[in-house]
């Protein structure tokens, strides 16, 4: 189980101190928490993923988490269909909990 204090410290470090976007922060925290190394290209790819390059589209917390679900799922040999279903369930639950998947709605 990921400790809440670990997450708080890492969010402060990555998001607030290092000025890394939400998607990349999420990816880095999950990779550390689950001991799955991320290729540099994954971090590079996440540069513009925070709400579609600050456009206000899908939340970076959702984007980063679903990217990690694919990475971790493949690492564990989980079938693609199951990964896709897990991403769908995560997105549905996120929207229920927070009222939207859109950064432009969540951020204000």
C-alpha cells in the first residue's frame, strides 16, 4: 500500500519544487511506489500531457495513471483487454469522485 506521506512528499518535490506537470508527477510517483523503471521516452512523451498541453482537456492525473496502468499491466503480463477495461473503470470512478475528467473543470 502506498503511504499517504510518501505521496505528499513526492508531489511537493516533483510538482511544486521541480515544476513537473501532473501527468509526469503521477507517472514518476507510481513508478517509484511500484518499483517499475520508466524509460526516458515515457517521461519525454508526458511533457505535453497535462490537459493536452495546458489546453484544459483530460486531467494529467488521469493521463499519467492510465499510462502507468498500461506500463505496469504489460510488465505483469496482463492481457491488453484487461488493461483497457481497468483504464475505463478508473476513468469512470475518477469522474464519479471528482465530477469530471477535464482539467479545465477540475483545476479552478
